[in-house]
C-alpha cells in the first residue's frame, strides 16, 4: 500500500514538473518580447530589450540645450531606468512559476540522505562608471591564521 502511495505521489510530482517546464518555455517566449523605455530630462529616451541591451535611443529636437556631459548622464540614467523596468516586468512574469516551484517538495524530502543544495544568489553588478572608487579592486588578501596568504584566480602565480 505504501509503495502504491509513493508511486502516485511521484507521478503527481512528475506531472507538476512537466507542467512547470511547459510554463517556463512559455515564459521564456514572453520574456523575449519585453521592452522598456525611460525618458530623462524630457529630452532623452532609451529603450532596452529583455536582455538589458539598448535597442533605441532618441533625442528631442531641443537636445542641444544640454551640454555633452548632461546628455551623457541622461543617456546613462535613462538606460539604467529602462533596465530596472525590464527587471520588474520579468520578475512579474516569473512570479507564478516561482510560487509553483516553492510548492514542490525539496529533493531532500524525496531522497533519504540527500543533502540539500542551494543555487547562490547572483551578485548585483555595480552601476558606477569605470575608474570610480567603487570599482577599485579589493585590498590584498588577508593573511591566513598560519601566516600564509589566500590565493585567488587573479594572483600572478596562476
């Protein structure tokens, strides 16, 4: 009896996973259509696609009222604002899939003795311009308790 119950439960889980895969495929198609535009200083409009790539930049006829520095800052800000909107739209599109995924059992609940694993969260990239203090490399590696230095992939010893 227990074996039949386990088989039925596994069949239900597999059907849910297959349904999730179909939903993910549709979301991928829908996400590819996302665009967002942002206007800054009422003169600069930038549009980005779902991959956060600039696909259009427009200036109003009175753009020459701004200095080159002001135009550059406006373009950067508009692109960042448009990218933020794409991220919001993408998150909104993904919400139903994420809530369904949260409902599924974890692998540790299905396989005895299996360690749980988690995918690390992505590190958000800096919006600071090149050569700004925020982008300076980290200080040299701290010495380990045994006096040695920790090594990284960027060490010259590689």
